């Protein structure tokens, strides 16, 4: 669902869905974090993207190549 919202560029809805998941005690996985990081990377929102990288690390989830590629967007 978050991925669909990301595709239409609704950042705040994607973020709201993330927090709603947490509210229902559904733990985000690396895919959810990857979508959020990519969404904010595409929008050039560095602070938000890095915030989700930090949240992912705090959750004990490893990064992956998809997330690294999303973060590389900031350098281009």
C-alpha cells in the first residue's frame, strides 16, 4: 500500500500509513523502510530519508542495495 501511495507522490499519506502500521503493532520491515527512504530521496528530502535510515537501524534491520541506491540519488 505504501508503495502505491509513493508512486503517486503523496509523501504525507505514505508517512501516515507507516505510523498507522506501528499503531496497530505491525513492525515495518526493510521493504517498508526502503519504500519510504526512496520516496523521500526522490523528493530530495534528505532529513526525512535519513530519519528513516536511522529508524531502520534502530529496529535492527540491515540496509540493502536498493536503499543504498536510493541514498546515492542525493549525490547526483
